[in-house]
């Protein structure tokens, strides 16, 4: 997979992975009914963000790294790919750990220090977060392995460099210099 197609696949993989992680972190991962003595029955729900607070940040980081895949080239692009793999791995670990932390988050959310345990099981949103992390890991690995022949941003996006002054004799040569992108006044 070379050229533009490989770059687009990797870019889409990183971006889709970030969106899936971010989307799953905002959804309700578990809900339970709480019966506290001398209090009305209440329903408790926690989102992925409440279960694992780092999950939205990891999703946003993956989205930002998608822009880094576009902007970088050469060795720096491969470094961005390694960072994508690392952030995706962290998101995968957090999503899997969040599956078991739902009861703790439910208890902390509703009753705090009252000592009433609340038990719940995680629904499928943690799987979506884990799947997004896996997609990002694969896309990051693709960047590391295959990015050598991919297209990069053109030189017009590079930082300006010092150029020799252009000698201007006539108005026509000044317009020609402007057409070439040079400053005829220097």
C-alpha cells in the first residue's frame, strides 16, 4: 500500500479510532438501582468518562495525532506513528480496565462515603472504545511500517528560508518575480 491510498487509510484509521474512543467515553456504560435504607429508590448511571476519566483525553489525542500524520514526513512521520500506537495501547488498556471498574464508579457516583455498595455490569460501550483503540493501533503500525513512500505536504508549507535578493530591472521583471513567488523589493 503506497502513495496516497496508504496515507488515506492510515489517516482514516487513526481518526476513526479517536472518534470511536471519544464517542464511547461519553455514553452510559452502566446503570443500577440503589436502595438505601430510609431513602427513596434511585437509579444511578455512569458514563465512560466517569468510569475512566482519561478516556476522552486519549480519544482527543488520537484525533490530534491524525493531523500529525498528515503534517509530518520521513522519520518524524514514523515517530508520530509510534506515538499513535502508544496512545492507542493506552486507550485499549483503559477501556478494558474500565469494564471491571463500573461497580466502583457507580458506588462513588451515587452514595459516595455512605458505604452502600452498588453493583452493575458494563454494557457494550467499553467494547467500542477498545475497538477504536485497536483500529488506531493498526493504523499507527501502518504509518510506522509503510510511510516511507507516502505523499507529504508541499514545500509551500515549509518555514520560509533566506533567499538571495532578486535584481529588478523593469516592471515586467518585477511582475515575473512575483509570479515565481519572490519578493522583488529585496
